[in-house]
C-alpha cells in the first residue's frame, strides 16, 4: 500500500512536472510568437498634409496654408521652394522650419515677383516624412493679388425674388435661396423677377490699398433666355444670407425681396423700399449684353467698386440684376453659387500699396478643417 501509494504520488508528481514543463514551453512559445509578431508589424505611414492652393500672393512670395498634421510622433513642418515641380528637399531650398503642429500658415517674403514657384510642405515625424506640393505665379514686385474663392467661409450668396401678383405661391415675396447651388438674376414670364446678392471676405485687403484690378468671374449654365443687360451694383445696406436651398417659405432665414434681414426692412434715406438698396450705377460684364446659348463665364470689372471698399465704404457686397426686368421677356440667367460643388465664382484683386504688403491676420488658421 505504501509503495503503491508512493508510486501513485510519484507518478502524479512526475506527471505534474511534465505538465508544468509543457506549460512553461508553451508559454515561452507564446511569448516568442508575440515578440515575433510585434517585430514584423510595419511602422505607421506618415500622412502628408493637404496644402491649399495659395489665394494671397505678393510680389515677394505666397501665403501658404495647410491642414494640421495628425501624426502622434510629429516633429516639425519643413517648407521648401523651387522653380520646378518636384522641389528637392535641400537646405538651399528650405525657407521655413516650423516646430509647432498648430501653426499651419507661412508667408514667403524672399521670392522674386512675376515668377512661378513650387512650394513643398513636408511633415517630419520620428518615423519618417511625407510631402505635398503646390504652385503659385506671383504678381509683379510691389503688388499683391487676392483670390476670393467661392466657399461658405469667404462668400455669401443669396437670391431674392418678387413674385407675380397672379401667383398662388404661399410665401409671396418672403423667400430666399441662400443655400441653393445657383443664384439667379432676371425674370421669367410667369412668376418671378429675381436678383442676387453677393458679398466677399476682404479682410486681407489693407485699408487705403490702391486697387489696380478687381475681376469677378461667374459661371453660368446655358440658356435661350434674352439678356437685357446684366449689371452688378454696389449694395448700400447690409443683409443676411439665407439658408433655403430653393424657393421655399423662408421667413426668418435671411434676406428676401421685402427684408434685408429677418424683421428688418430694406430702407433708403427717404423710407422703406423692396428689392435691395444699391447704387444706381451698374457694371456690365466684359462681354456686354450677349447670348448664353452655351455654358460659359461672365467677368465683371469691379475695380471702382473694390476701391470704394478699400477706401472705407462698408462692404455690403453687390447686387446682380438685369437692366430691364419685364414679365413679358424671359431674361433669367442662372449662375453657380458658393454652395455649388463645381464651376463656382471667383473674385480676384490686384493691389498696389507702396511700402506695404498684406499682413497675416494670425499665425494659425484654426478655421481650417482638419
């Protein structure tokens, strides 16, 4: 019994020892497997940042903006400049080194005017780097050019309409198209006389700057309607952009034929009015009165209007309307708006300011989406 008992105990101990050793081997194997697997996992690729097409150009360099880097091991941004695509990342070409992840703006000030440059922004991390490149053609030395591209943060656009007295449309003249992909100017023969309001962010134009050129480019869709004389008029009263995507009941959302803003009527010095308050002088597109049988663009020379804004006149934007608005002639023109996804409008300024260039409003563009 004792031997049997001891034999059994010894067998169990032996078996337990074997099991323990097997378990230890298995554990070691598992650890080795984990180590091996960890060793072959590739390092996460560095993400290049999207660099915006420069919209503020000086005779000595472009203002560059880009999206912020998201890499956890971020070290810095390096900015390079060259005169050919594929700028080499050399010390000679480097014009800035920025250690702050949140600084996503740099203005070049050592370039040559009337020259096309390629700018490369490189994200450098502890695990590698990634680059994005854009090009920009600078204006002449001593001048600056501002391009105001159509976007929700730089342009306001709104159509207002006067409805026919015979129409049964529920909202009457209290409608706006502030969120639509198109803006309209002109009339149809059944329902509407339409006008459009546009306003541009001009914070980068210095006070008293000398405007040498200011062109507004609007893309239109093809139409067989008659052009009775499209004109751009400077607005003399502020207004609110609406949010309606079409001719819906828009009470309280923005400017309409009756109101400049919700609850605020259009008013001249002598009293209330409708359809906007604007200068009598209107500026025709460079092509003048013309057919629009195929899609194209209208370019308006707004130099005089832009100079008024630079000289201190309130920037209330402009109003587009046909010179003759008659319900007997279909004259409506349809332009792409700031809410369109393609063929949007663009306002281009060229200024001459001796001894002074545009200054950056801040060192960081926190409004840029990641």
